[in-house]
């Protein structure tokens, strides 16, 4: 039987805030996950699927909420020539999966090393880092649909992937707001003799002393990515309070090419994923800094603060409440909006807040 508990989500999330839900059930097999979800959905009560807790900010009052924690395990591999198809259960740790594929010399996930959380959460916001995104390697996934109660296989083309977006993300650009639970994900990786995919990030290429488009050993890519992430406090550590957050708290805004011309020339910018010449991606970190909010900034009396290593991260300095995080994030949004006319969009899932 699943374990039923009422532990505060502060103990189960990397941000370290959040009250106790009415119930918390741990599902350890795919079959158990499906059964628990259908039973809970049948009650009509409010519910939440919890993975590694690395992309959630939960409110202090979670009364009325019921949580399903995904703890399913298992990786199956199918070989077709130099392609490796991996079917991975949703409860597998993402970075453990990356580490395993790198150890096996497979290319595809190496640049996404160090991203916290579980595999099942990855498609929700199309996780990515250093020039690679989940959409680059995902084939399909199994989804338990809340509306129908049925299991279905969804192909990559069905998922509305965009920059940190998919049909599963509430309020996302895809606007489908498909509700339910991802049970497993299938990936297509390559055996390139231990070499990586071509490097697609200028920052990563520079750190390796290589050019964009070149290949390196997958192990070397992983090692360098972890170093870069650790330098920004983006790899969770009990000892480093700068990592006690959700990683990047805001997405890099995508604006029109016309709007960009109103910004200072030194404002960092990149072509957006649409690559249509009409939209440009900006650096949220630069906008925050130029709005007068620096590393380590905190509101008076608050336990939440901007990371001392990276202005894009909001962290729990050890005593933060969910309200502290809410107030700091709102302050950042207001300052950037007042300075540049840009509304920063939170990247983590915000649970139990009436507004944000």
C-alpha cells in the first residue's frame, strides 16, 4: 500500500517552503501511480503531483490540497543501429539518468547535467540548459488524462513544446492546459563513440576552449556543465544556501524586435527559438540587475533573498516563509516592469497562491 502522510512541503521541496497538505500519498510503481490518481480524482478534491520538489513554490496554507508523490523507478533500453531508445519511469531522478547515459557513452543529455528534479517533470516546462532542451531528445510519453481517466501515448508533436513551455504548463503559451500525470518518457539518444552532440552554447564552448559546433567527450561536457552550474549555485547542496531555491526563478522574456530597439545597446539578447527574425530573447538576470536588484538583495526582515551567486535565483536563507518568497518575487517583477516595461514570468510552479 502507498504511504500516506501529511509532511509539510517545506521538507519535500528545494525552496524549503510550504505548509502541510491534507494528505500525501507516495506511489512507487506505475500501476500504483495510476490507481492512486484515479481514486483521488474520483473524490473531486484538489490535487497536486509532486516529483523532486525542485520546481515548486508552495504556499504556507495548503489546506484542502492532496498530494501524490511520484517515486516510480525503471529504465528500459532498445537498440536500433547507433540509436538508443530509453523508456524511463517518471520517478527516476533526472541527473541520475544523465549520469547513467554519459557513463554509457551516449549523446543527447550531457548538456542538461545537474538539472534538479525527476524525469516526469521535465516535459512540463521543456527543461533545458546550455543550448539543449528536452524537445531535442524526447520521442513520446505516456499520460494519464485527468478529464478522461484514460492512459494515452502522446508524441513529441502533440506536446506544444516551446521555451520552458508545453501543453502541460498552466498558463503557458501552448494554452492547452492538459491536466493529468506523466507516467513514463521515451528518449532517443545516440552512440557517437563517446562523443557529444555538437556544442550549441557559446558559454559552454568557451569554458571548454572549443568552438560552437565542435564535439567533445560526453564526460567532459557533463563535468564542465556541472562546474558552470555549481558556480551559479544551480546544483542543490545542503551546505550552500544559494542553492536552496528553484534554480532560475524567472524565464528569459521573449519580446518583439521592435521593442528591443528601445533598450540600451548593451542589453544581452539572442534570437528566440522561433528564429523568425521578429522576436528576441532577453536576459532576465541582466534586467533584474539593471533594475537595481543585485546579488544577495533581500527585503527588510525577510528570510528570502536573491542568490549571492546569480541574480536570477530566489533563495531561502534558512528562515523564509512562502510569503517571503512571494513578496520578493513580486518586488522584482515590479521593479523590472517599472524600469523596462517588461513583465517577468515565474518559471517554477506556484501552488496555493491566489495571485502572483
